[in-house]
């Protein structure tokens, strides 16, 4: 009789939780939470889960951030009662975390370029809105 030990990795999206700016794809994107589990298997039967992680993913690009268990619990608790965390304190802290993570390795010149291009994009959008408001 053969007994085969192994492990199985499973990744499962749990849902979109917020919309915030992604500095990798340079646009406002939806972010979703996913669950990653690793299982010990015995003859292809899951026996014991030894890793459980939660990640935050940008739906516009491949940006991924690990969530702590406390962060995930806060998001999960809020999402059980609401559709998203947009506009909450949790959303603000998550957006700051995303910004800090994505801009951590940038030089001052790169940061200046990113900030200036974001400001120019906002000016362009404001000009388009005002032009649309003025047209009959």
C-alpha cells in the first residue's frame, strides 16, 4: 500500500473591498482580498492546514500586499455589514499603507515625477469637467 505525503496550495478571492489609487498602474483601482492556504495532504486528502494568509490585490495590475491577521479581521468585520470600506478610517489607513509600500523604494526624483504627474492628471480632469459643465 502506498501512502503519499504532500502539500496543496489554494488561493481563493474573497471579494472587492475598496477603491484606492495604485501607484504601480497609476490609476484608481478596485482592491480585493484573497485567502491563501497551504495544506498537508495524505494520499491527496487534505489533512492539516499549516498556513493561512490574506492578501490585498489591485485588480488593475499585479500589485499584492500581505494583510496582517488584525487588518483582515477589521476588514472582514466591516464587510459583513457594508459593501465596501470606502470612506472609513480603515480605508484611509489602508490607502496610506499601500502608498507607503509602493513608494518605499523610490528616489526623490521619482517621487517628484509621480507627484507632478498626479497633479497634472487632476488638473486635466478638472479642465474636462469644467468644459463639460460649460457646454449646453
